[in-house]
C-alpha cells in the first residue's frame, strides 16, 4: 500500500472541520435564530443585540395579531410615558418622530397591550400561529365577577391575561371587559398552582397585581419606531388612570351571610327608597364628574356597599365624601341646576364644610368635606341650634374603584378601617337609631362656632 502523506491528511481534516463550522454558523443564523428569535436584522437606527430584539418581538407580535384581525392597543406605561412627551410630533408625522428606535427599544422585560373581549373569540388559531412563529404562550383565567350576585356566585372562569414570549422578551396582553355599559374592567393575574412562575417576571407586570377600572378610551393610530400601533388618544390621561385604577369587588359572599342573619327589608317603602337613592347617586355622580370633582361613598352609603352590597333601606340619605382640596365653588350651582336645591350649608371651606341637597321626596344628598392632617383625616359636623362643632377622625386612606348600583364609583381602599372608625367593631350589626353627635365611634367635640359667624357657617334653606 502506498504511504499516505501526513500533510495531505491534516489538510483534509482541517478543510472538513472548517466546512462543518461554516455549516453550523449558517444553520444557526438562518434556522435557529429565526425559530428562537435570538438574532435579528437591524432595525432602523437602533442598537444591535437586546434593544433590537425587543423591537423585533413587538413587530412579530403585531404581525401575529394582524393575521387574525385582532384589534389591540398599546397600554404599556413606560412606552406611553415616552410617547406622551412627543405626542404632538407623533400625531403630525405619518412616519413617526425620529429615525432612531426610541420607544420599543427602551430597556424592559415586556411590552403591554390591551384587548377588548367582545372584539375577539377565536384563540385556538392564534395559539397555533404563535407557536409556528416561535412564540411560547401562557393563558391566565379566573372567575367572572360580572356574573356574581346576591342570588348566585357563578364561579364561571374567563380569560384575563395572555402572555407571549419570544427570545428574551414577552408581550403581556391584558383582556378588558365592559361592565354596566359605562366602563372597562380587567382582572388580576393569579397563577394556577401548576403554572411556571419563572415564565416571565410576573411581579413586574403593570396590570397584574390588582383588578383595574378604566374609562372607555378613544384610540389613535400612530407610527412609532416604524410600527403602526393604536394608542389611547390622550396618553397622559390614560397614565393618570393607571396610577389610580385599583378596583374592589362587592363582597357578595359576606353580604349573603349578613342577610341570613338579618333578612333584608323587602317592603314597598324600602324598595321605593332604594330606587330613589340609586337615581340620586347617579345624578350626583354625573354632576360631580362633569365638574371634575373626585368623590367616594361615605358613612352609611359606604357601610351599605361593604356590608350588604346595597343601599341600607332605613338610612334615608345618600352620603358622599370629597377632599377639601377638590372643592369647587361651582358645586352648589351645579346641583341646583340639576334639580337638587340646597337644603343646608354648614361650616366653611377652611373648616368643617358640609353640604346637603334635597332629592326626590324626603331623601337627601349629604356631601362631607374631608381635611388631611399629618397622621389622620377628618370631616366636621355642626349642630344648627347650638353652633356646636364636631369632628370625625379617620385613619389615612386611599381611593379605589368599585361598582355600586350599576355605577363605577370610588370607595376607600382601606374600607374595613374606614367603616370601623365610623361604626366601631360592631359595624356588622344593623342599628336603626343613630345620633350623629354621639353614636359614631370616631366623633369628638370640636368647640362652638362664634355667634358672629353663624350667618355664614349655619345656613338652612
């Protein structure tokens, strides 16, 4: 046998290794990278690497939902905050404000979009297409609170969140549902026991910790970073909503237990009062909302919502709270124009202001103004015949949305502490005899109005 030249063998081995290495690089670049989203072509003016990855994942997601005719809109607070600074330029420029990838390339782990439930139902086909494009996905479901009521806790589950992940970036798709015909609601993100808690950094998701309530947004189609997306027409208004969107459900289970101990008053007088109270509350909400005055359910009206998910039939009034910083001089004329004459005005803007308006029949609307101190919040009361002043102390609280008599309204987020401050530890026990000067647990004597001020601080009509 002829002797083989060692140099030739080494050359052949080297050439074979080089060809194999080139094949591996080609395979990775044109197959694996396409499948896993690990390497992307450059986006206009952007940096390569991770910044480009975010943009490409968003682009692929928008292509995915467009292929299934799913109308989504951008609600990502970080991106909308950047967009809001350039909103006029974005609105006026069909191709976007800048050649740089400024918005979708911003550092973050995920991008958040919203979907209106009634606009889309066919999720199976979407998931199949998503998988073919290299996405991993997760669907989060939970019970539908819209079906709960005093007669039934349905337990029926609905989709609340979808998450699509590609490479190192995720798309969080939040499902919004219409409630009572006048606002949108999204549920919390609660993982089932079997779900992968490392799928994405769930704790960072902006719309996952609590349920939220929002006004129906007007949408605007814009181009940002070479991508066509819908955004809320007024991003700054939407971002303000995000920061105060937390929603509390009525506690139907506890309300049913309460009514088993204390059967509801179903008399004609009670039914009629509740009908009038609902109408009065809707009118009050419309009037204050038109003025831009934030308010919440207070006193007996708040207790009725928290304890029995309804108006307390023997309360005889509707009670609202307003921070004194939100007071506007237009409040009285606005209610008078709405057909609610002023019944009395006690106190003054600087101290213990309280307004009462006469509703239909003998029902009235009381608006209590709250003053904030370093460690507590309080509202005042005035006895007309003596000029005595009273003060009602509450621990500091924040405001959450809820639904009450088919209306989206605020209540204190720390409702139990609020109710206990006013009604004490026995707030669950109905009390039909109530003296506003002595019955509340948080009432304090607060002096007497000077006689020379009575004409201003004690006005009865």
